[in-house]
């Protein structure tokens, strides 16, 4: 069974054309995608609501995670295997390339612990590093 079908089955999701194709995009690309990127890549095969619901289902199941951007948009990227429904463990750094504008998960670079004042309890940490990615440095 190919990877996208096994991910859907493992998460007890029915295999629909939309879910299969959208998950395939994440597996092929390797970088973060916006809702608009998915619509463009699927050439309008799925309406806006189908894409939105699919993304939300994947987030809820721990298949993908959200990455906030500086312009208040949301990007989505594949989770590591340790994520599950309702529990994301994506405390890694996200790198944004100034040249190609890709957002890449740096899974092996963790967000440092931040000492918060007494009474504060964090629920999520995020860190974005900007610069030139490895691919663009070679261009």
C-alpha cells in the first residue's frame, strides 16, 4: 500500500480523492503549503471548502501541523510520526527562505525552552528563522 493510503488508514480516515491528492502533495513537496498553494497544485479539482475541511481534518488527526506566518496567514506541513489526534509534538524551528519563499520544517532543530513568569503555562511554542536555504545558496 502506498504511503498516503497507509497514513489515511492508520488515522481511520476514509480514502477520498481529495484526501489522497492533498496528502500526496505534502508527501511530494517536503515544504509547507498554503491553502491557495493546494488549490493551485490541484488545478481547481476540489472546491475551497473541500480543501479547508481536508486540511482541518489532517490537523485534527495529527497528520499535518499549522505554521503561523508574519502576515497572519497559515501554512501547513507534515507532522513527524510522534504527532497524533489532538496532540501535536512539532516543537521544531521553521525556516523561511528569503529567495524562494519556501517554509521548511527543520525537524532536528528544536525551539529552545523559554522561561516564562510565574503563573504562565505555555501550550505551544514556535520559532521562525529567515535566511537563504541550501538549494538557493547553490543558485
